[in-house]
């Protein structure tokens, strides 16, 4: 089957394209632009057809959907450093809806949408979650009207989120930041395992509409993650844990929300803060489907970090 993948240069998107190509499927990889990058070069090396569509500028997806049998969206806005071209309403909602509707118009019979694990519950608290959930609702209705199949994949959190936030922070300053007391649990998953799950769904055409929550093999608290990062770096005794009181975040979110009418940036800040509060104060434990472990990801990061450190040649007499 021929597959179109939106968000193909992202953390998950590149892994989905690689998994599909490994199975011999023709893939059209949709990117925001043709500017050279390691991710873009990877897509080309994998043998995928690359098509540029700028999701943040309302560009149509039709050119990337010709002859497609399956459409997969891994599109998501960043939860930091957002600008008008990376707004969650523009990307998580509008771009995903345009992609899904266009795919159905071109005769795609199966749409796969990657959402968030906590989205259905946290949408009541944060526009950041509401944007993606509105896309899920709209595409579900469109698939129902077209008689097409919809699969919604809901990962708890990716390893990359934790290596970027936990490992890098401990490596830089021996400091780990947690919201509240760090006691809530999560089982994060590697992007390769999510990509493999998506491929398995494409290979099971008899299955009907599905929502699949998915997590990795290890359930741990957020504090455990900080300790694991410190242990992998050999800094368990030096670790300093910094707590952000939930009450402080709620106050900041309320202030940003109250002034959101004056500034779109403040409105976005309120949405992200409310989402952070929800994620930091609720468990996110999904069925364990992954095989890769976070401790191994941290160990790989440690090796990469050591390889970048300059070596000092021994003094010779």
C-alpha cells in the first residue's frame, strides 16, 4: 500500500517513515520545506518521495496524497517557543483537519492520527489539548461519512521528551525539575515502538476504528526518571531536585489567561501552563507495548555525551 506521512521530519515522523520503508511500502513524506536538514536527508536516503507542504501557512495537501491508500499524521506543534507559524490551533487542529479531509477526498480508506494520551481528559483544562481533540473529533466524523477507517494512537510520552528535559538538565547542572512532589506515574515509550505499532495496524485491515493508548515497558514516577538520569550519569549523590509548586503554576496560568485577550502569546502561555499542570498532577499509565527501555536510552545518551568530550593527550617526557 502507498502511505502519505505528514510531519515526516519530526521525532515520530522520521521513525514511522523508516518503519514503513523497512516493510517495503512506498511512502510520500510530507515536510514543511526543502531546506536541507539531517531529518530531510534521512527521508531521502530511506527512498521516500518528499513533498513540501507548509502546515502553518494553510497550504493544501493534495499534491502529497495522489494514489495514497493510507494517510498518517504525526503533526504536532511544539509546546515551547511557539510562534504564529507553530500555533497549536494552526497545526494540531487546522492542519490535521485539512490533511484528513483532503486524504478522504482522494479516496484514502484509512487515516491514522497521533494524538496525546491525556487529551480526552485534559482538553477541559487546556486549549493545547483541546486543539488536537477537535481535530480527532472532526476527522472521526469525516471518516464515518466517507466509510473510511480511523486509528487514533495515544502515546503517554516519548523518550525524547525525557532525554531532552531530564537527562540534559542533570548532565548540565545536576538538577532535575519536577511539578509538585513528583509522585505521579508514567510509562514513556520510544518512538520506534510507536512506529512499529502503527505499521502493525496497517497490516491488520479487518480491524475497525480504534483508539490505542500505548506506553513503554517501565512504569515509574517522575522523580524516578530524574534519579535514573542521574544514575546513568554517575551523579546519583550530586542530584538536586527542584520542585515547582502546583499552586504557583496555577497562579501564573490564571494571570496569563486573564490577560490573554490582550496578547495571543499570553493565551498560548496559559494553555501550555494548564497542560503542564495536568500532566504533572495525573498518572499517565497506558498498556505496556514497547520493547525499548528508558534506561537504555539514557545509557546511549551518556555514551554520546562522553564521545563529544575532548580527550587530553598524556604528557610525554
